[in-house]
């Protein structure tokens, strides 16, 4: 395709929906009798799947594990998804859109659902700070580039998980 025939960039949100949700409170009701000073861990994952040529499903998975000592107070996970039309983006731009821009749009929906679930389970609210998905995406790209360079040099790649802090 020549430069004069380049497709203009186009982005649309087709649908935002809850794909999967789970909540476990394995130590209730006794956990409610303890002083509430939990340690909470937040894990994020993003994924994108083409549905057709210009339509993509993006899924943001947020998992929160909250413990009192060694005992799990609750474990909750939300898969917040969206269908997005993306047309006219090159590969680098498409990756940024699918793994940073779209998750940024989905995160407030996931945060609200998690807050609701945790409250319905009888626990105090957990407020998640905003997440910089652009920085996470760039960090993952750098890790992939380092792993590829290490593999090309014959060294074993090292991987580091990305886990944003949770506010309570």
C-alpha cells in the first residue's frame, strides 16, 4: 500500500463488559473477629485477541489477595473486557493501544467491580490507586528486548514480575 493509500487511524469502543469474576472468603466468618490490618497483593494481566480484521477483545485481569498473617481473608479476581475497533495503526502503535491505552479505559470499571465485591463480602473498602499502563507496557517491551538480546548472546533471560502497589 503506498503512502497516499494509507488507511486513516480509527478507534472506537464497541462494548465494555465483565467477562469473569470470582470471590473467595475461605476463612469467614472467623476472619471478621480479628483486627483488620491486612497485607494485600495486586496482580495485573492484560491480553488482546483479534476477533476479526479490525476488532479486538482486550481483557484486563486484576487479582487481589488480602491476608491477615498467613490466613487469606479474601481472594478476588475480575476480568474486565472490551471490544475495540482499531484501524490504520502500525504494529508498534497497535501494541501500545491494545496493551496500554485500552487497559487504561477498562481499569475504572474493574476497580469499581472489585470495590463492590469486597464490600459485599463484608470487608472494608480497598481503594486501588490509578495504574500507569503505559509505563508497564514500556517496561515489558524492554524486558522482552533484553531477553531477546540475552538469548541472541547465549545467556539465559531473567524475568521480573510487575506488581503495582495497592492503596488501602
